[in-house]
C-alpha cells in the first residue's frame, strides 16, 4: 500500500499525481538490475544509429528501440511492480475526472509501453512528451540526489525539437519509490544528473481501449503479438 492514499496537484490546469509507494527494497533492486539487463541486451542487439543522441552516449533510454520500449512483457521483468502501479493509476483516474464511463466496456486503461532509463552523470532526459499515449508515469526505484523531474506548460501541439524556451516550469523532487502520473501530452524532462552515479527510472505509458474509443481487430492484434514474442524469443525473453 502507498504511504499516501493519493495526492493530486493541479499544475498548469492539469492533474499531476505524486505518490510515494511502499515498495519492498528487494523489488526496487530487481528493477535496478533489470534496467542494466536491458541495457546489455540493447547494446548487443540494437544499432546505435537507431537510438536517440545524448550528451553521454552510454545513457540508456529504452523508448528509442522497438521491443525495449515494452519491457513489462519481458519474461524477466519484475512484474510485482505492475499491480502496485496499477493501484495508483486507478486512484489517479478515480480522482482526476479525466474520463467519464471509465471501465469495461467503455474506457479501459492498459499498459501500452514501458522502458527503463539509465542516465549517466552530466546527462539528462531532454524535453519531450508522449503524444501517442493517454497517461504517462515516471517511477524511481531509488534516489541519489541527482536532480528533479520537470514539467511545463509548453503547448501540447508543439514539436519537441522546436521547443526553444520554457518559461513556466514545475519541479517535482525525485525520491525513492516515488511515482509521478501526468497526461501524456505534457512536456517533461529531468535536471542534469549532477551526482557521481547513474540515475535510474522507469517510464510507463497507458492507453485506453473500449467501445467509446478504440476496438482494434482481434486478428491484427494476434499477429502483432505473435511477431513480438518471436522477437522476444530471440532475446531469450519470451
């Protein structure tokens, strides 16, 4: 259970959930270990030209490589964290009034993408948003005083590479076992990691299916999952 049942603040007219979770140390350690495991797999199997450019080329962001941006489907992913996070997403949705008729069969949330981030000293996550998703989450398995999570009121239709000046910024402190939930179209980034150690986090995107939004053809989904798990098999992660 979380230390606080829920905490939602309004930043720039949008509901931002900030939850300090009671996650066992062993589970947080598993998440850290899994992040490095993904890093090793990605360096072996993904051409570096496909990955985003960072000030430190050794930083790892799974979002920029197919397969590695759905790490919750990997066999070795520490899946106990999913039920904990799903509980907080339910609280957030129940208390943020973002959707009407939430639940089956009208609007059903599900994890669409997830990936670990390993940000080296003197590097940071650049400003961006996740416009193809509905809700986005950032989770921190530990805190090494490496900077804050930042969110802004940059227009949601702005292309991230065109963002030149951000005047209105909200800082959210990174803490051990802290989960941050926000609408995916909000621009966000992190402070430069000024510690001497890597900063590790997880990003998770939720989308919505249901009678009121989207009902993909079953045969198409079956083919996609068949192809996806064939690729996971080659990685030893099916």
